[in-house]
C-alpha cells in the first residue's frame, strides 16, 4: 500500500462482508494531522463500517489500514485497545456518557483508565470543560444537563487524552441545529489548533461543511470530492 504523503491514518482497498451483505468493497481513505474529513453517504452505504475499520474496532476481510506507519491488522487486540485509549478519541451521536458519573468524572475517565491519578485527571478534565464552555456543569450528572451540553462533555472526553485522531460518528444527530453548530465549531476549532485529525461521519451537508474535505461512501466504495469551501 502506498500511503498518501503526509497522512497520519490511511486505508486502501478495504473489503468487509457480514454474511451475504457487503459493507465495504474496495474503500480507501486518508487523513492528515489537523485535517477534518467528512465521510458522507446514505444509510447502509458503509460509513460506520469504514470508521470502525479505521479505528481498529473491526478488522477488514482484506485491505490495509495504516496508522503512523503501523499496520493495524498486524497488531494484537490488546495493542489496538491501548491505541484507542491513548491516541484515538471518540464522539458518538448520543454521547454515551456514564449516567452515574458527574460530567467532570466522565471527562476524566479516559485518563483514569490510563493510570493518571485522580486529582490530576480531574484538573485536566476541568481544563477541557472550561475550554469547551461547559465547566459550570462539571459536578452535574449527564441527566441534569441539556443535550447540547452533554455532547460538549462528550467532545471534552474525546479530547482529554490529547489524541492524534478523533472519530466522530454523527456527533450532532441528536441535537437541534443551533446546538449542533456550536458543538461542531468547538470540535473542529479545538482539533485543528491541537493538530488532531478528525474523521467525521455524517449524512448532513451542514455538518460536513465544517470539514476540509469530503469522502463519499456509496455501495461500499469511496470517492473523494473537492475540498469543502
């Protein structure tokens, strides 16, 4: 596989089937540090499967995914899990925050799982909540904050380990347009300033407009479009 120059994460000729269903049929992808790439396509086109392969959650049937010069398929499950804890961040449509934990505890959780002491993890988490303009809800639980606030907490949790790649799967799908725009502004501005690559799965053109480039997935195949302006 020839990795495009400057790419941090790249995939080539990915194939993946689930029984008789073909999810990917030769998909390709690349993203550079600090770049936001929107992955678009209709439901069932293979967008989420592509994201899961890029993140090392799913191993493709064939093809190659390379992260920072390493072939993900050649890594063991434990190594891929460690990569997702430390160098990858994730934002999902419904946040998936732990309801029993406060917002600051949710943000600190990835640091705690990586062995960071409680006090230091809390301070780091508070800093990210402040940066994302949600520190006033630090000691509230997810059920006590609005959807837009909760999704900002999820973004803070994704960024707290200072990952090199953030995977955002329909991050505004459960939000109204105003809250969705604010979350996207915060996510993309913060990621770009930190040099973090963002893989953004969406079916909404207004969300894709925050990206530098679009990759369209259709019937398991990918097509790059002109940069978004």
